[in-house]
C-alpha cells in the first residue's frame, strides 16, 4: 500500500544524512566537545560496571558462540569479537543498570549506544585500513549520533512512549546508524540509506520495564542494528530514503500518534549561528534508577536532610507527578527483579528514605524484598499533580513531594528539574566522581584513573586503540 499523502517533512531523512556526512570535528563548538567527553566517560563507567552483571554476561556468551573474527573490544570482559557483536554486548552493558546519560525530550540514552558503536568500529576500521583512528574521529562520530538520534526522538514525541515503544530500542537505532555512518565516513547518499535501514530495525516494548532482562538488550540491539545499517550501506545495500517522513510506513507515522516532524531539523546546521546542539541537552544520572523519578528522589532526600528526619519519623509521603511519570513508574511494586525495582517510584523513594541513596548497592537482588523497604512503600502514595500536568512536556520529570511526620508536621518540596539535568546540571567533577564510584567495585583505582585521564585528553589521541585497551581489560566481579 502506498500513500498519496504528502511527506511529514519533505527531505528530512536526506537533510539529516547530509548534515551527518558533512560534520567535521572543527564544526563542533567547544562546549559540545566537553559534553560529549563527559558522556564518553559516563558511558564507559556504565559499560564497565554493566560487564559484571548476569544479563550482559549472557549476551556475551551468545556473542562468543558466534566465533567471529576478534577485532572489537568487549568492554570490561577481556576479549574481542566482531564490531556488530561487540556493540550488541557493550550496548547491553551500557544500559544494564539504569545509569546511562539521558536526553529528556527524546527519552533516549545515547551514550550506551553511541559509545560502543564508535569505539568498536574505530577498532575494526583501524585494523582493516592499517591506519589509526583518532580521538577526534571518535568524538565526531558520537556527536553525529547524538545530534541525529535525539532529533528523531524529539520528533516522535512522548506519543511513541505512550504507545508502548521503548525509545532506547526505537529512536536509539538512529543514534547507532548515524554514529556508525560517520565513523565509516559514508557519503551523504550512503548515510541516507543507513538511516533508512535503521528505521526498519527499530524495536523495543515498554512492558519490559516490569522485570525483564530484555530491556537492557534493547540498547545493545539498537547499537548492533546501526552498525549493520552502515556496513550494508557502504556495500551499496539500500534503505528507505524517506524513512523518517514517509506518510505511510515511515518511522514517525508508524510509531507515533502525534509526531512533531519539524523537530527533525530544527536548528540543524554547522556554522554555530542559530544552531541548536542537542548534545548540550544531555544530562547525567546520580541515581541508578529511571530518570523520571529522580526529582522525587531528590525532593525526598532534601526534605529529610533539611528537617533532620529518619525513615521512622515519617508517617506518609505523597508524590505528585506528571501523567507520563505516573504511568511509567507509579505502578504497584512487586519484587520482580532488579529492572522492576529501578523503574519503580515506590521502591526508589523507599531506599532514599532508608539508606539516603539509590545507587548500585540499593538495587542488589538481596534488597528487593527487604521487609523494611516493603513496609515503607505502604506509606507512599502517588497521583498526577494538576499543576505539573499543566506545565506540559518540558516538566514531565518534575515532582511535588509532601512528607507528613508521625507528630503531624507537613513538609513540601516542588522539584521542577532533577539533579543532573541540563537545567540543574552535575558539575564535570561530579560526573568524574560518579565514574569512580560506579567502577570502584569492579576495578583497581589506578586503572580507573588511567581511563579518566585518557578520556580527558581524547581529542589529542592519535590512536583510539589506547583507550580501547584500557577499557577492554577484564573487570572483577563484585563480592
């Protein structure tokens, strides 16, 4: 079936491909380079810790069984495989513990996709050509993925999510394809075909959030799909040339009830004049949980610190949320597994109240049915807050938290922007501190510091193999 309707935005896929193919390191402003380096470090930390987790190791075993030519690093696992299989494993490990960076509007965690795609293809291309791929090449490819993939997610709007699709596996495929196409130095026509193939491979269902390991796999599959798309395009294989804007069977018309196609190319350009760099709209996670609940966790922690409250002092906690966060996270908690705990508002607020933290230790299997946590959850209620709802999509992560103490006192906090968002950012040194904390259970401090120093001078690296060797060493399994 074809359609006589006009395209949602004429030539959008072509224009994004032309932008990506033409992008050069010198086009990218210094602040965007600084941000993508933070994302690189943050993502590597997520991959290194993720390499210790059972779901990543199961995917790695699958990759090992393929016995592919060992040219691309399995981060933190001490061995190599093909670039596409390495991206499958590393994309899974990067998204393995709800710690990866987040772009709020697109609802995409680009770091856990772009980082392995760029690094693994850089290794393979270096070996294939016999010439080194530089740190600048790596960063440029990542920015291409961030700029194009986030715009795709922006245009899909929250409608994609409400329909039950996981943005990481769907819009994330375009992050991967754009990163891969730029790393392979595809021309504009080949780049367009790569994007056209990404749309056909996009997938991921949000029901996975309630306990399934496959949620982490969505990220790895998107990364792998992007590499396949770019590699096939380089061989003359063709994709859908209007994959994004096609009125029937296109990405936006199929995945979203209410797309905003103008967001595909808003602010697109390379001269920095009037240019919006979506890379600068990425934030980082201080909590090991779904981003949507972070402002509620922050507000609860701040109220408890301000009023010197312990969990035992609290009779009731009321959380007012946006409609999306309420649907996404305020479902009845059951000890279904780590994924479910990390996606659940009630569990997250309970561990903040009891431990003062919601980081890696709070989401161990042994804690998931802790009677103290289950007891505190009974004191929490969550509803849609009309005031937050009226603020619209830009404030979908906002929350209003009210604590009532056992002696009848009432304390309220409205948190419009979560800590770690672009509006309320973590300082660069806080992202570095997070990296140290994330990898501390699984690698020596000296090794962690070498990775930090190497990423810090990434744009000076003549050969990205130096970084690949550092992150490729096998991590220790936490005790």
